[in-house]
């Protein structure tokens, strides 16, 4: 198996270190080492940053890309927004020599050898295409047995770096864990996070609330996301809705957390208690503590 450079972005180390730990564990179990060189910064954020100052946003991305390129390995992003930002920047810089020259001057010494030839990969693509579902299934040692509502997320399935087959990849990968993806009809509806930056009430009521109601009708046990920012939106949004009297509360997992636990990781030693929802409690109830 190949080794990769891991890009975790901002939200994971600040709020959900369990996702980084899960990524390292899952890829290690599958025979790949994830290198995490120090010095990465924000990707930057894919929605607002490019609207405010395009060249600056591109230069921030280029600095991260230059660091990854220096290792000679592909860059894996486990955040959908980071993936879209870095993938779009890499594509732009590879085909636009004038933009490349501008940002090389902006990133100082890192720009001297930067050729914009680093390959940016989305972690689901790597798991499905490079490693394969049979190999993943062979490393699953225990089944979690949950009915889950999936939220693939906009940046993974739309935008400049979207992939229309990723919901199918997600279904196949999650199927190895014993979790059942329950159809609820609004899988592709945005979680509302980008809208929240302008209008919190609209982001909650016109996006998240609608999804949560559909999930409740589908009688799911938990929500499964592919992106830490979407995960944060679900957890924070449910807290806001609870204060308004809405009983729409679900544990919210990142897919890598479930994969890691089903490959033997101890739910008590992953940092799951930093979630705002009862993820650790559900994991303990379904899998117990300790490695099996």
C-alpha cells in the first residue's frame, strides 16, 4: 500500500481530534502510513475566502500544497471543504502559469521549487479506489449495528471537486461495519453551514431542521457525516433547536470514527467525549470498551 500526507485542516484539531486519530488508525490497519508534517495552516475555507481575496486564498493553499509536494507523496484530505479548496487550487495552479508565478512570490522560500504537481486526494476515493471494499471488510473485527442517516456533504459531491459516485462509495464502505444506511430522501440537501455565516435562522430552519425531521421520520439511530464541518453544524444546530423546544437529537459520527472502532479502536480512548452529542455513549452501548 502507498503512504500519504494527511491534511486535517482547522476544525478537526480544534474540535474533533478523534477524527484524526481514527484516520491514522484506519489507514494503518489497511497498510498505509499517514505522514503529518508540521506547519500546515487553514486550507483556507472554501466558501468565503476566495470571494474576499482570491490571490491571498490561492497563496494560502499553495503554501500547504508546496509542503505536501516536497514529500513526494499524494495529499489526503479528511475534510470535504479542505479537499475542495486544495483540489481546486492545485488544478488552477497547474493550468495557470501566471497565477502560479504570483503565488510563488507570495509564499517565499517554499515557492522556489514549487511546481504545482502534487496530487490532492479525497479520503473516500482512496479507501474505495486504491484500497478497496474487500480489503476494508477484512480488517473489520466487530460490527456496530446502527441504523444511520448519511450526510455526504456538498463539497464532496458538488462544487469544483465533487464526485457524483461518492454517496455510493460511502454506502459500500459503511456496509462493511454492520451499519445500515437508511434512505430518508434528503441526503443531498446542504446541512446549512454556509448559509449560517449570513443568516443563522435560515441556515438552521431551512436546511438542518428539514433534514433532521426527515431523519426522525426514517427512525434512524444516528447521523453519519463525511466532513467535520458538517458534523459541527449538526451538533451545534441540534443544540440550538433543543433550546427552541425541538426534540431532534441524534449522535453524529464521522465515517472514519465508525470505521476505526469497527477495526478495533477503543471508544473510550479516541476523544469521542469532545462531541456535543452522545457519540461515546452510543459507541460503548454497541461495541463496549476496550479493543476486541
